[in-house]
C-alpha cells in the first residue's frame, strides 16, 4: 500500500478498484493521521500523515493505492485522539447492542464499504399519499420479544420475517425509528430509541443478524418493496448538525438505500430547504405534528367543545404538509395504555416519574392500570375500536403504532426511551390470546381502501363535484345538514359523497357521549338505501344490512357507526284494490271462507 494524491470531495471514503480515497474536515492547526487496521484487529497496521499543507481549507484528504478495501478498517487520529469518521458508511465493533466499546482503544472502527449490491431492478414504490396506511416501529423492539417467533430477533431480517403479517393487516408503509449508528451506551442508561448525536451515514450494526448492516438494511428495503411496502426512515438530526450535512444524508439514503421517505424534525433542519431540493421531490418528506392526535384523544374520551376541532381534523390531507395522522406514537402511551391509565407510570426510568409528557389526554375507563372488572375491560376495548375508527376513517394518511392492533402495553410508561426490555418491546403474546382487535383493524383498513371517498387524492372542498346536490363532504347531527356544535355536544355525522369516484356514499356517525343519541340521516341518493356496514360493538358485517328506518339512527353511548348507500332492491308491487282480477277476488273470498270455518 502507498499514499497517493487524493480528492477533497466527497467526504468519507470512496472505493475505486484497489484505490481508496479518504477525506474529512479538520480544524486548522490540528495534526491528523489516517489509521488502517486489518479487519477485526484493534492495532493499526499502517499510519499515514494527513498534513495541513496538503489539504484545502479545513479539508484533509489522501488516497491509498494497492489496498484490498474489504480486508481493512480505518479511523482518524486528530491531535492524538482517535476519531471515527463522521461520514463513515458502516461501523465495526458495535455488533452487540448495549455493549460498551472504547474508541480510544481502537475497539470501534470504520469499515471501508464498496458500493456493489444487486438491487435486482428494485425501485421506490411511489405510493400516493392517500393510499398509504403506515405502521410505526422500532427495528429492534418490533421482533426482540421471545413471542415474536422470528429467527432473527431484533434485526432488519426480523422485519423481513414479519412482512406477511404486515401484508395481512393491510399495511403498505413502515416508518422506522432511527436505524443509523447511534451510541446506545450512556453514562447510566441505555439509549434504546436512538435519539441524539450519531454517525448518520452508517446503518446500525447491532440491528444486523450477520456481519453487514449495509447489506441487510438494503435487503430489508428490497424485500419490503417486493411486498408492496414502502420504507420511511425517521431522521431526527440533533441541533448543531449543519443543514447541508442533513440534506446530503437524506439524499444518500434515498439513492444508496432506495428509501421511500423520511420523517424529519423541522426545528433542526429547514423544512422549506428540504421541500425545494430537486432530488428529494422524488420521495415523501414527513414531520411530526400532535394536532390530530390531541384532538382525537380528547374527542375519544368525551371532552366538551371538540366537534369543531374534529371537523377540522377529519378532512386534513397529509400530502399538503407532510403530516401523517396518528393517535399514538413512540412518545406517549400505547393505545391500550391510553385507555388504561390516567397518569404516566415512568418510575422504572429512574427519574422519579418526572420524564415523559404530563398531558396525555388519556382516560383509564374507571380503574388505573390492569383490571379484572368486566365493565372496565369491555369499555376499554370499546374505546380502542373507536380510536382505530377515528384514525382510519379520517382522510389523512394514517399511521398505526406497532402492537396497538393487539393491545400491546408498556405498563403505563409513556417514555420508554431507556427500556430495552420487555416493557419497550412489542409483546406478541397478546395477539395469540386474542386476535379479535387485529381482525377488526384488518377489516377497517380493507374498508378504507375499498372506498375512495374515504381517502381522496385531493383535499375535500365541501363542494358539489357532480352537480347532484351533494358536496364531497358534509356534516350532520340530530337534524340532517345541521351540526350540533355547542360546547356540550359530543356527536357528529359525516357524509362522504363518492359518485364522482364511482364509489358509494359513506355516512359515519360518531357519538362520544356517555348517553345514546339520535342522528338524522341525509338522503343516500336517488333509488338508494342506507345499509349498516359496521359499528363499534359488532365490527364489520360480511354483507351490509339495510336499515328499516331510513330517516334516523340511534347510536349507543361511546360508539361509531358506518353506513354505506346501496341501490334499493326492487319489490313486487301489490295490485291496487281497483284493479283486482276476478281470480284474485275468488282467492280472497275462498281465504275468508276458510278462516271463518277455522274460527268455528
């Protein structure tokens, strides 16, 4: 191996046959060396100076010729301190999650990654925003629990093993919590979630089942695409990361890993800059927002003065601002805990229960935590089904928290950032003992997909799109076309017109009050009748059942009912008395005579 002239760009390493280029930023006045190690070794085999006078500005660079890149690892030493390359593409020495390693003892090193990978003609899916049903998960926590029954627990390959399950549920996008190389070993606690400073260009080595996180993350993306599922990565860059570095990182994952989108923190990275980048216009850019969550949580538990807010939240269109709809996320309660706890219970985090959000808009349904009371448990399950209906029957792109579809619990902990254990992992045992909620959510997703009026490609306008006298969305109450939005009201009827989409009309009645309420039914359309498709208690019916009363419907307390319009079944008209045939008259007289004889 020998040192030859290199290039100052791009940062990191570039492999070109038997030559590797190295470039990084180093403040002026500091000494810098390149350290090369044999693969897996903790003692440098070669050292090359990177003097300031051979650099440009604050960039040091060189190339090494005659190196077998796959058999070597590297670090830099700056003023005597060993440093991992900020642009490292893969890291050696961090294969075990939670095991402390010492960089200064060369126990952590950068891998020299070659770009070769067979994508087998893979392409990003480009699913329309309105057709996406997303699922938020932690790559490790999703399958780490023994009950997951996958061969490669807590890894990228574990996600691949669960793809049939996600397909069965109806999911077509996963949103992954940080998968980049973060330091999980803090001074006193494990950084389970992965937020904080990191080497953003390198996938997490501990999430790999084998010896290459790069290859396995690419495998995961490729297999997700084959299953019709997009992959979105959460990239919450910390404060202080230059905007251009963040932009470069997103484009790197987009091009190198075929990632379909990102969830970013707009307070750390300028949202407008990302949206204007010509390359990033090819993927989905997302940002967290609690507005939909807080409104629907409050409506769910029966808070007053929420109807107007719900009318604002239901038609929200995610493509317009990159904000998905969610009722639960990793920060805060799981859905089961949301209906089981009034207060957070984060004592296990070791911060005297002072961490995590204090305002959760939760309600324990009458008892704090686990309960054996039948009335409490029935109400909780009822509320969970209501929550899923609020989420999946709204127009915006819905995002489900992993495990919510089978009552996964975190024991009241609403901030499991340091719980790399069964509290923070998804417990699949709940699905094995009771799959009724899973089936309900699966049917709810299928119903949403079946009816385009529930997920239009463009924002609802409240306008008559087909000149038939019915707007694309309208709101109703105890009287048709009139919303009872007073402070004390907790009920709302929503009519979605589908004629211009070749769809039926859908009427959704929400009663979040603790008392039953009547809803007036608007006309379902000419020669159509309202039919019951689903309600909170019974779930979905295989064939919609025509309502006897087409003028109004009574909803039990804390329930949601879904109606669809269907063409009226033609019935044979009874002959008019004035046009009775002689045969009919004879038959009637005979029937009367028989009846009189029976009475005698």
